[in-house]
């Protein structure tokens, strides 16, 4: 589900919720509150379902055109809080194109003496609030709110609070990415609001003349029986942009009751928008953007359920070796086969940002550069890498890191084996070998027999464990640690 669709059901005192994320073949908008009624189309004109995808926090939303949609609000005890709150997301076309002045964007009916409240669009690109009594006499006309709405991705809030014999009202808007909420407020003296019973969008008092808010987008409509802060789902409304990759993974796993362990989740790159997708692709996207390792942990829950583990890229920096083996002392089992090949060479890397730009990093000099072999290089090995960073400016680091991984000028060690039955191992080495996990550092000394004179330092990327009646063998898959040695 979309970020906003996941968040809103947890809102305080939620009475009604219509996400309005239906597909383009829908005929009405279903309630996301159990037992709630649908928002029905109440005009001959039909909405343009799933027409707009500009809200990254949402699935595609409708434009209403000349259609009128409305529905019943479930019964609730209006005396508990004496408050009513209507909220929805909205995008008015640029410059208000196709939207008539005094068009009714939304209205809500109730059982109080101030029976009808409505939000109207003005040709100045602003909103006004009106109220009517039970005889449909106009009892409130606000001034134009001091904020513009044309062409903006907004969440709109109409808040009504019974304060003694009066009604305090407020209209607020929050724009995606804005620093603050814009509001206008006032008091309607001598009237009551009580329970909200019905709401509709794009309607006039008698449903005539034809509704006229044009290609305005409406979605994620909520009614609450208490007034809450506009920051209640602000992060989700912003599609969780700026959330650290590790924290996003932890939150997504918590929402889906999937155990996730690890540490340093806040020391990860900041992410772009969380789009609608299944859990595992979203987790992989975060791991790929941070360039860490996501895997199934060796840990288990009390119910023996699978546990995910995430090793951040930063956690692999500048490590102390978990296991150090002496090759000359026979502590590494055969085969020991360092490889001098080009299977991991990547010297021309382009990092592409979802919904954004790209950055290209190229190794132009040195033995693993894009230069031809006759000029001292190794030729061009290009690749592209997709990330979902918050900013385009993060792409240079993303591409540069992949370039560093792809231009390590040393023998490649695809893996090595440790036989715990080997008499050359001490008990301490056996215990250390069993403790090694993904992205831990291992070191091998005295490898001169394989023409390696500087020592071998590798990160474990995975392992295979084989247990027989006489042997316990660990085979580690590894890659060079050199790029992570950032001291």
C-alpha cells in the first residue's frame, strides 16, 4: 500500500476514510474503515479514476471533472469531544484552469444548528469557508485564506470545535515539502456543530449548476471526531522522503511484523520517496541505495520464524579482523585459489536516481582504468546502478563507491575453506570461525606461496556449512576489504 494509505488508519478518532486509490475501471470509492459506506457518484458525469500520479505518497488518484461524489459518515458520539475534522489531499490545476470561482470543493453536513460547512475555490487561487443554518441561510463567509493553492500538492484540513455556545473553525493546508502549515481561523458565535453525517465534493447547494472544479485531484478523505495536528502523517504525506535507509527498513519490517536485526540503522543514506510496492522490493531498494547487505539471519525468534538482518555499509568500515588464519601454517584448507581476472572490474559506473538525475564515475588512469591495455589500462567495463536517494547530489557518492568496488587492484579471492577438524587450528580459531557472519572481516597471513605479499583482507559475503560425522567445514565467499579500509 501507499505510504499515506498505510498511515491514516492509525489516526486518532478516525470515523471515516476513503483512500480513493481505485483503478481506472472503478465506479465508486470504497471505505477503508470497516463497516463504512462508499463514496458514490451522484451525478451523470463520472470521475476520471486513477488519473493523477503526482502524489508520491499515494497510488493514482481521481480528477473529479464535472462529477459529484458523496457518502454517509458513520454514526459516532459527537458529545465526547465536540469536534469535527475533515481532511483530504488536493491538487487544483495550474493557474486554476477549468475551475470556476465560488466552486464548492468540499462540504460536510451535520446535526447542529450550523448544519452545512463548505470549502470554496476563488479565482484568486485561494480558499474560503462558508456555513449555513438549518434553513440554508448563510451564516458565515470567511475572507480569502492567506495561501495560494493552484498547482500545489496539498493536504487540506477543515477543523470545527464546539467552544461553549460558539464554533471555532480553522482551515489549514500543508504543501508537500513545505516547512510549515498555513492556516486561517475564526469563530462562529451562537451556533453548534454536533455530529457530521454526510459529505460530498464538487457540488453546489442543489447539485445545480453543474459542478465546476475541473481537473482538480481529490483523495485520502478522512473524517475524525477530534482535532489532531497536521503533522500526524506529515512524513507519510511527504512519501517518507529523507528517511534513513536503515530506519525505513526497520519501520517497514515492523509494519509487516517481520523481525529485523542489525545496528547503526540511522547511519545510512537518506532515501527518496517510498512508492507503492511489495515489502521485499522496498527493502532491497533501501539496501541497494545504502549499498549494504540484507540477508536471512542465523538468529531465530521464539516461534522459530525467519529473521532478516541488515548490515549497513558503514558498519563494514575499518573493522578488526574476526578471524585471522596463517596460510603457511596449514590453517586454510585446500583448495586455495586466488584469481587474477576481470570478473569484478567495473571502471565506468553510472548511478541513476529514481525520479531524478544520474551521475557517471570513470577510472581514467591506472592499471584498471578504461584505457586500452596498450596504454596501461584494462579497457572499458561499464555498468549502471539504480538507487533511490533523497537528492541528486548523493549520486556522486553512490557511483564513486561502486567504482571503488570495481577497481580493486589485487588478486580476487572468491572464497576459502576452513575445516574445523584441522589439527592446525586452535580452539580459539575454531570458535572465531563459527562466529564469522556476513560482511565480517577475515585475514590470511603468510600467503607468499600464492604470490601475495601484502596479506589478504577479505569481507565475508556468504558461507556454506557442511557437517558430517567426522568433519565440520566452513566455506566462505569473500570480496576485497580494501575499499572499506577508510581509516
